[in-house]
C-alpha cells in the first residue's frame, strides 16, 4: 500500500527524531547534566539537528538533496550516541536513562538508514530527463518503521 506523505511531520523518521530530541532535552535538564553547559548544549543541538535535517531535506523536494540531508541527520544521530557515552561516563545519566536514550538513537539511525536506501532507490528509478522531485505518493518504503540502517 502506498502512503502519501504531504509534510515532513508525517515521516516516522521525523516523529522518532522528535521523541529523541524531547527525551534528550529532558535528560540534560536533570542532575548535574544541566550544569555542564558545554555537553548539554552540544547533545541538545545534535539531537535537534536530526529532526531539522529531515525536515529541511524533505522540504527541498529533490531526491538528491533529501538523500544528502538524511546523511547529515544520520551523522547527527551518531553524534548524539557518542555524547551519550560521555554523559554516562561522567555520571550524568544512570544506566536506565543511558540505555533508553541509546536505544532510541539507534532506532532513529536505523530508520534513517532505511529511508536513505529508499530515497537512493527512488533516485535510480527516476527518469534522467526529470528533475528528480520527491515522488510523494511513493513513500510507503520511506515511512517504514522497521528499516535496517546502512
């Protein structure tokens, strides 16, 4: 079944990235984490970057640009994961918080990987004479929750 995605907010990748961002902000406001302005600011910006890049790439309405922005979003997701290790090692996150945030970041990364593969496939299928606009009616693969990351 093909699903029409009219706006970036409909993408599962963006929804999951939004949830990760909200959880990250909540975690960085607790305990000593909130007093470490450098680390808390950096992880907040990286998390917000994930959802922002998904949105910006989608709104550009070009497959090549969307693919590139998804790559940047996936990189920001890795940055969040890396900062989570620093926060855990510094004692700002307990094991449960760390594991929940890490699992969420891994899930977002996998969804982004699947979305990148789907967009790349759409790019290959596009006719050379077209301007490679996003085929908004062919988003069932782009909106899959259970995608494998690449």
